[in-house]
C-alpha cells in the first residue's frame, strides 16, 4: 500500500513525521495527560458514571481517532456537553451510576458511533453548518451554567436526586444547614488552587496539582471518615464486550433523540475545531475520514464500558500551546493512561468526591462564554436573544430540550435569511458603474428598464415575497416601463414553486405589455439557474451581462404582443 493510500485510511493525522518532531510531540502528550486526566475524571461526575470510565475515554477511543483521523490537532475524549446530554437522557431509565446505567451509556455510545460512521459514508458532515455559532454559544453557555449548578451539591457534601439546574438549586437551599464542612473546605481549596495557578500561568496544570494535593491530604489525615472519597478503583484494562442490556427496537427509539442530539453536537464542535486548525496550518482535512474516525472512537467507547466521546476545542488548544502538531501527542497521552490503569489506580482511592465536584464547577464556569455573548449582543441583537432563549431552555428544562431548541432555532435563522432576503434595484451612475438602491426608490436602470436584483436562491419560502415585490414595482408605478429584468447573479437555484411563480409573473407582465428578462452578471453558461430559466422562458430572455441587456433593450424593435409568451 502506497504512503498516500495508507494515510487515506490511517495515520493521516500523524504522517509525515520528522525525527526532530518526536520530542515536542512527547512533551505535548505528557502535558495533555496532566490536564486531561483530572478533567475526564470530573466529566464522570457530569455523566453519572464511575471515575474509571473517564480514564477509559482517553484509552481506546483516543487511540482509534489518533490512528484513523485526518485532523492532526483534534483531541478526542470525554466532553461536558455530551456528558450532560447523557445524564439527562438516562436519568429516567436507570439509577445513576448503576451497572444498568453504565450499560445504557455504552449502548448509547455504540448508537452514536454507528450514526457517525453512517454520516461519514453519506457525506453529511455539512449538517454541522446548520447549528449556528450563535445558537451553539448559547447552548454551551447553558450547559456550563447547568454543570456548575449541579456541582454545588457535591462541593457541599450533600446528596441530591438528579434534576434540572433550577430544581437542583431549589433543593439545595434548604440543605444549607447540613453542609459537610470538610467537603466544603476541600472544594474551596481546590477552587483556590485552580484559579490561583491559572492567574500565575496558564501552562501550570492547576487541576492535577489541586487533585493531587487533595488526595494526599485525604490519605494523610484519613479524611474518608469525614467526607466521601472515590474509593477502590479497578486496576487493569477494560474488557472488550457488548453492553449487558436487553437489545430491542424500543430501546433504540427511547435513546434515539439523545443519540441524534449528541450527533449534532459532535458534528458541530468537532468539525469546527478541526477546520479551524487545518486552516491555521494550511493542512488538508478530510471531514468524512474524521467522521469515520469519531465513529470508530465511539464504537470503541461503547465496547470498553465508557460513554460517548467528542472532539474538544479546549484540549486541542492545550496540545497546540504545548507544541503538539500531530496525533502522536494523543497517542502519548493514551500511553500514560495505559500505565495509570495498569499500575497506579490505587492512588485514586483517597481522592475526595468534593474535589472532583469543584473541578467540575470550574469546567462549567469555563463553558460560560460571556465574551462571546457580548460580541453577539453588539453585532447582531436578534441573534443574541436567540442565544438567550437557548440558555434559558437548557437551564430550566435540561440539555435534551436545549439541543432540540438549538437545532430548531438554527434552522429558523437559516430559513429566515432565505425567506426574507434584502433585494434591491440597480441604478446606473454617470461614471458607468452601478449601485444598489432600495426598492422603495423605484429606480430605473435606463428609460423604460428596471433591474431587480434577487439576492438569494429562489424557492418555495421566498417566492411569494418575490412576487409581491415585483407586483408592487410594476403596478402602474412607471407608465413607460417596457422591460423588467431580474438580476439572477446571486441565484444558484430555482425550485419548482419559484419557477411556477415566475411563469405567472411573466403572464401578468405580458398583459401589461412589459417584457420579463433575466440578466446573469456572472457569464457562466453552465450555471444551473441559468439553464432552468432558458428551458422555461427561452434563450433570448436570458442576457449574460448588463451591457448585453442595455443593448437588447435599446435595439429591440419588436415587443411581444399581449398574452404572448416567449418561446
């Protein structure tokens, strides 16, 4: 197999690799391990799974993506957003943390893996583009608020049943008098260390320093008699097996909405991150290959007893900052996790649960993108309110309804742009240039000629608006109007409904002795919209440029008779 064919299937995120790059990649991988290991342990608090499952996400899933992905920078592992969707989806089906709960989490990972592989085969990675940055900012901010609020009970040493964020806060308030002071002290200490070290230097792995210190103090002072600790953590590698559940179509239907929600988040988050780094380093990126690799990573997660994995923007940035430029860094991280699983899991037994909850709190705070929301507010006020609506639903109703709303709002925003395009009239300047004028100006391009530029594809949702604007422009506004031209330079498609609308408009204009013409400023004889219109109205009605249009209107001696259609 040739080198190019090999990288099409595997090692595309690693090769080519020079000898001088090995040491920086190893250092970046060790840095990622120091940061990611405590983080993924914190994500298990969000997901409601045992601590060991967090480490499992950095073993086979990370290794599979590293070997079979095309992105040299995307880091794959446990993620707060998908972990939150998981917890919300499974809370009603099994007791959090139970064997059945963990089996369902593995089954959900298998479902997401199959969907991602199918998306790769069908080449539908473009679906990620329908989850707008505005809505995604609101969604992740809502997840951050929810994650931070959920962690408060663990930080205070109070056990509460799973509920949405507002219910958690309301249930927590009456229990303030029963707060475990030891747990609260540990939590505040961990927060102080993490935020303090972040102020000193962003390169210091604050989470691992804080958790290591909390674990040491817990062991030294035997704090397990005063607060909850992680306890015994199984040593060794996870076994490869299918989740121990009753496989059925009913279960697939129950978990289907959660799997689809996770698919959309993974498509949006992973694709955006991989694209950003590929553009930054001018590297090739095969989105279908990355989707397949993400699918394999999630299949690996489901078979090794852990939960859904996703591409992480923050971890990817950490690896880049540490000097990593290929997936070799992630393989080094997986190797470190392998050593921990084989020899050092005993060190985790004394880790206080409150310390993990404090770490989860910082993860939630980091997700709250106030700067991004401020930029949206200053730039596009209506889109800011869309973000706020998404935040409110995520916090009040949960992540599941939040992602559904996010997708719906993204589609509405997209549809609104096409449904309500800002169309203009073209007016000639003395220097020979053309400028866009608002429709209310009723501007003529030349005596007897009006040029109406439609600025979007013509389809069923905007065809009535187009018809209304054309009727308003031609309805006795200009008694000397002889030609009405639609500039289709921005139109790349005309659907059946729009085409029928144009035929109706032509008949109406013919009745007023006004000839309907089309002008395509981009002289592309293969443009689909141009070919559609030629087939419907005849080639003489389609002019390639404005100059051709002016020449036609000035030299045309014969006008179509009333009611007559062009060939």
